[in-house]
C-alpha cells in the first residue's frame, strides 16, 4: 500500500506560478510511476504529467495542455513528487490529485484507470 498526501494548492492570478507537492509513504514498490491528475466538477479526471525514477525508460510525460508550462519532478530519497506550474491559466483551475502506480510509465502513461493509489487532492483556483 502507498499513501499519498498533496499540498501546495491555493489561489493564484493568471500568469503566476504555483508548486504542488506530493508526499508518499508506505510500500516503496508501489511507487514506480507518479503522476498528477486534475478534475473539475462535471468533467472526467485529466492526466497532467507523470514521472518515473527508472533509468530504463522515458522519465516524464506531459499532457499537451501543460507542455512547456508545467514541470513534474521527484525526489526518490524523500519520496516526494512535485508539480511546478508556471504561467498558470484560468483553465488550469481544478482539484489536483497525486497518483502512484507500481508499473512502468510507458504502461500507465496518463491513464487514470491504471493508477492504484491516489491522494485526497489539493484545490487550485486561478483568477484572471
């Protein structure tokens, strides 16, 4: 089992930056790939970015909507993952969730159905 806890959400102005953090605890083997998803009421959960510490494959993956603006990173020793959000847009407002999977990034990509562990979410509000 893996427990995930997000933090760092809040209210920002469009164009500003925000960093989300995700602390993982529990089974180290359940943390093969970590990802950030987001969801707004009435819409499906959307994959934002994913990362893996593995050296055997692609290390990061981004949704087109955030490519070039968001950066996902991880600190394996601290069991932390981060989402640096730059040049935030009003359409980035959502509940952001951290997710983890024991499987390789190329297997799970940004498919929410393939992630086993989820945090409770942290809200991001963007004002224009």
